[in-house]
């Protein structure tokens, strides 16, 4: 099994990797299929199903689908161009994707939120269609947004279910934490060193280093924008942005004798709040492993860089490579999708990744790193995904702050031990998978249960 650090961490746009980035990617993939087909399309249609229907408007899924069919991609997303394109599409009822003729597409009638039908493959399902001049469907594809910006067709999902993954050819192809630890012991390498060796099978050292540098640049830039943002978050909940005021208060307290030691938790929380407030307004973020949980890992990494003596930017790659190894295990053996496994799949995986990365750069052994990831994940098990009004705001933003604090605590606890512990990470990931499978659908990103129905949302 190999999942690149650049698949786990993707530069994209808020507020959701599965509900915003995924549908945009699906739209781009459908346009590629259309360009390669012998058909002569005249129009486009789209239907959203399951969680994409229930919370799609709060997650900007409609906007993302429209923009995807207009040729936009998350990695190169330009907010001003997107707004101009949306206005033009609304006015003309057409899209003009690159390499294709002008196609009829009226979002008010050609984009359907189908609340009745959940597609069989995944809670985040969508159907994209091309029509001829008479309105008959000439090409159709079903896509599933399976979390973290990953998108598969129905055929790809079925093939993945029926066949084992093809050998990747990487030198350390671990599929479980147990295999990871065994390979580390046999090779004498750290988890980050094995992960880097795997990446070298596909990319040069320069490409890896440049890619990692860009990931942190976008993460840190998101924090900085969040620390300066003011006002009310969009969507109707009237949630105030808090990061700027908290930051100013913390700066004002520096040097005072009365500041309690636990104020460091406020700094950790601050960085996470900054990221997820930016995510909520549709800003540029990095999936870590998802948008909804995008603040945990950058917050922990920024905490280490700014507040831990001896921290060095030269080791950011070690942090991110270690974290991506743990995230890959969570995705491969369970899920990182809130619509599939509840918030434990997003926040739990994010905290495990952040804890592992921090433990590694603080000198932890592979066994201690695995222990740190397990502690962080174990104490998110069972967490439901219940966004109020379908927005990635309440309780999502504060959950990132608390997830970051848990990650730091987990790394610290692991470093106090020798790596030996009772619950293996593999058992914890399998428990997350089983719990997600058994969890009622209303607690998996539908806004039909939990806080979403017990808190006034207007």
C-alpha cells in the first residue's frame, strides 16, 4: 500500500474536502471523459445524493459542482475568477469549459439535490450527465467523494472492493502499523525515513522537498490570514470569527508575571481556530487529512515551531512525512470521511497524524510515535459528525482546537513511556472502522442528528 504525502495533504479550497473539493474534482474528471468521448454534447446535468444532498448547500457543494463543470480545480482555485464565473453562469445558463463547446447548464434546474436516494457505494454520491440537443443523456458517470478530496467512479470503487491493491514497488510497503514497526526495526530507519524512501520511488529529492515546502507554506499562510480575519462567518449561523481577538489578547499578555502555564493551550487552540475560520469562509487550506479537520495538524506544527525550544523548520518534512504515514494507515484500513465514519474518522485521524508528527520531531522512537497516534485516535472514537445547519462551523471549528490539544498531550504521554502500550494502533483503527459502520446514518454528516437538531440553527 502506498499513499503519497501529496495525496494525503492536498492544497484546496474550503469549507469541505469531501463536499467542496471532491465535487469540483469530479466535475473536472467528467469534463476529461467528455473531451475524450465521440459525443457532441449540448448540455450538462448533475444530481447530488446522500450526505452531499443533505448538507451540500452548507458545504458549498452546489458552487463546487458548478465550478468543476466550468473547469475549475481546487489546487489552482482563484476566488475572484470563481465568483465572476458563477455570476456569468447564473446569467447565461451556460458553461464554457476549456476544450469543449458552450454547454447549457442552468443551476436552478440542472443541479438537483436528491434527498430521497442514497447511492449504493458511499454516502457522498453524485451523478454527472451530458445531454444532446434534444436533452437526452449521452454520457453519464457516478462519482463518490470518499473523503480528503479523493474521488472515485462507481466502477473504480467496485474494482477496489473486489481486488487487492497492485504492488506499488516501494521499498517499505507497510499496510498496517505492525508492519510499519517491523520494517522500522529491520531497517533501522525512522517512519519518516521509510516514507521518504517510498516517495523517492516516484519523485526526485528536489520535487519532494519543494512539495513539502509548499504544503507548509499554504498551511502557515492559512494560519496567518486567520489571525487577521474579522467579522461574521457566512451561512446564517452568525458565528463570529475569534482568532484575531484571541491572538491580540495573548500578545498583550506576553511578559506578564500572572499568565498561567496552561495559556499555552490557548496558543495551540488559536492556530487551529485561525485555520478553520479561514476554511469556513472558503479560503485556501490543505487537507490534513480533510478540510473539516484541517486545523489540527498545522496548529500542532506551528506550536512546535514557535513555542518548543530547539524546534527547526528543517525538520518540517520529518513531521509531515510521519503524519502522512499514519494518515495513510487510517484511510487504508478504516476511513477519513465524516460521511462514512463520523467525525472520529476526520478529527481522530487528524489528531493521530499530528501526535505522530510531533512525537517524531521531539525525538520519539517508531514505537513511541505509534503509541502517540494510538492515544490520540483512541480518545476520539465514537465522535459523531453533526454540523449545525450543514456548515463546517459548529462544532467543527472548536473541535479542531481541542483535537490539537489532544494531539500534543498524546505525544507527550507517549514520550514519557518506552513505546510499549496496551492497545495497538491497528486495533484502534479497526475499532474506528467498526464503529463507523455501526453508527447511525443521522450522525454521519447529514445534519439530521446530534447538535444539528438540538441547537437553534437560524
